[in-house]
C-alpha cells in the first residue's frame, strides 16, 4: 500500500488573522486529506532541491530509489510558482488579486477592496509608525538575492 500524498494548505493573507483556509494549494478542499503548512513544505522542498542539485553538479543521475517527497505534485508546482507572503509578498498578493480578473465583482472582491483601503488608511493615519515598520523590514541579503538590487 502506498503512502498517502500530502497536500499543502493554502494560507490566508496576513491581515486576516485567525482565518484558516480549508483549501489546498492544488485547489482541493482540505477535508480529511493529509496537509502540511507552507512553511513545512519550504523545508522539504529546500532539502530536496539541495539534494538533487548536488547530483546535478556532480553530473550524476539521481538514483531511482530517491523519489521526490510524498507531496502532491500540483501543490508542489503551485508553491514553487507562487512564493509565500513571507518570501515575496508582491507575488502572493498578485496571485490573490489576479483571481478577481480584470473586472472584480462579488463579495470577495468588495472585501478585498475594503481591506486594501483600510491598509492605505492605516498608513496615512499613522505615517510615523508606517515609516518605522517599513524600515524594520530591512531586506538585508534578500535584497540582492530576491530583488537583484
Ligand atoms: Zn495538492
């Protein structure tokens, strides 16, 4: 009997604390499927990528007994394609906003507009605090690694 494939739970935007999405990164309802967090997937993926990179660098074929961790392939690809909020928030937000299409309508679109207006209002109502927070997110090494600047 084969081991059950684990899926990756989709995460809510950070300004929605306490919201736990009942959806996987591959678009399925969580239900009773085994799921892992995005953070856990990052660890698994990093280890797998480092392992396979060492074989590629050595120009060796990856042995057949070494199989990718037992994670849903669609979840894996989606997580690879869409970085987390913690890694690249632009991409995470783009993914959320792109789902609304060119002419956003409906309750979810209205909610997103309210939240974005509220975020903008927070920044304008508390410019000093906002400025300090922006400065706190010093990108350090990530600036060149991720953004190339
Ligand atoms: Zn999946």
